[in-house]
C-alpha cells in the first residue's frame, strides 16, 4: 500500500477481517451491475473523470469516518477519483490494477457435513465467481476444480495437516484458466480428468461410476454431460455432490459453448438427463457448484444448499424434456469473453505468456436461469 493506492491482497485482508471500508466503483453503472466487488457502491462518473472534469466527484456523497477505496476496470481512472476525494479531505485510495486485478481475489468457507469422514473447504475466487474445493480426511486431501494459484491450496492444506494427493476437474473450463496441472506438479498429486479426447497432456481418465478413496472418505464419479460432453460430478460419501457447471443453486449449466446450434440442442438434451440423474440423489444431499454469478461475500458462509432446496428454487428442473431444451436454448447468456483462447490453453495444459487476468477478467456467464 502506498499513500495513494492499495493492493488487492491488502483489500482482501481488510475484508476478511471485517475492517470498515467504503468501496466506490466509478465505472459505468451497467459494468458495475454485472461484475463488482461485494459491498461496493457505484458512482457512474467514469466519463467525467476520463475527460479530466475537476468536479467529477463533487456530487458523490460518502461517509467520512472510514477509508474509501476507488475502483475502476484497470486501476487508472480510479486514481483520478481518489485524488479528487483526497482534495475534499476524505481518506481515499485507488485499488491497484482495478477489477482486472480483483479477478484473483479469494476467500474461503468451511462446509459442514454431519455424516462424512471428510471435511470440505470451499475456496472462492471472489473476483471471478469460481468455486473450488479442498476435501480432506485422515491427513489426505483432494482438490476439485482449482482456479487459483497452487500456493492457495497448498497453504490451506498445510494449515489442516493434509497432503494433497489427488486433483480432480469436473470438465474442461471455458471461463478461467485451470490451475490443475500446475497444482498436481507442485503437490506431487495424481491429476484426474473426465475421460475425453480433448486434453492433450498426461492425466488419469475418469470413467462413470469410478470411486476414489481420500482417507476415510469416498468420492464417486457421476458422468453428467450437457455443459460439456465430458462434464462429471463427484459424490462425496452420499452427503454432498460437486456439480461443476452442471447444476447451480438456482440455475443450470449452459450447453452451447464451443458448439454449433445442432450440437447445443443435443447437449441440452444430455443436460436434461444428467439433471434427472442428480435429482435421484437423496433430497438432503448438499449441492456444491463450480461457480456463482453473485458477488462472493467475505462472510465465511459456504455457497451451498440441499438438493431439495435447489429443486424448489430452480424452475427449469421441473419442465418436460422438450420444454427444457427450448427454454434453456432461448435463455443463453452472452458468451464469456476470450472463451475460445481459454479453452485452447486448458485443452493443451498451457499457460499464457502474459498476465492471465487479461484473459479471465469479467463476470461469470456459465449459468442459465
């Protein structure tokens, strides 16, 4: 932190500790509405600041008893906003790197299970909406869908006294760069991907109904195609299921990425039947999705609920097959930016030469509600 700015890591720690702070997003209102730091407020003054209007911040009312952090897309225009606020006597700092840097911010939450030999830590990439999981039992651990630096998972596992032995992916991702291969190499762990012919790097393929032992816990693979052809969910001790981008808490996965119109329709039908399979699980089964479209709070509360509640909240789950397919295909959200390049890199197991947030920045768009 300098006299005029602070880093994402500093802000992340402040939010983790519950320190009072006003987060002022100066981007256009529609950008803030789609992708924002939780708890932030918006002042649509971006154009005025860009035009060097000395009164751009004059009408922005803020409490004077707490520090203000100004936010924009890349951390440049927010510096102008903070400077004007400091001119008014307010303790204002600009977030270095803006929302692009915030894309890598994260927090975690423990997921309680009553009848399992495992413990779960939900690792939330708050700046992107990605949810990954650290599952530990009797000194062993597995990671599902790692979307953050390997150090995050290694440090969390060490705090719990766990050694990471298995890495699982639910599918080949299109909205973020997978860290699975990096983490497997750092941890000396086995890398598991659902069986498919897309990935061109070494991995252990997972077939439907395969089972894995993590300490005293059992993880069973359920092939749930639709979002992608290889999409697979993982059932932990018949208590919780990691659904990737197949089923969310109030929505379902999109079936159209990297697919022509005819293939999208086929995938939507596959998705329908995959969801029927998940609905046969016990109603109390905890649904642990791979993403969320809402800003992730720094509250320590897991993003999870029972299958019964998901069924109650998600109207698409109650449509007949033809109506489901038609409805899903008419509600497809905008395509995630850079998804084709991200898929290429994830299939090859490669890392971009430049800053990964150049590809990953932006809101999550994996769900159809």
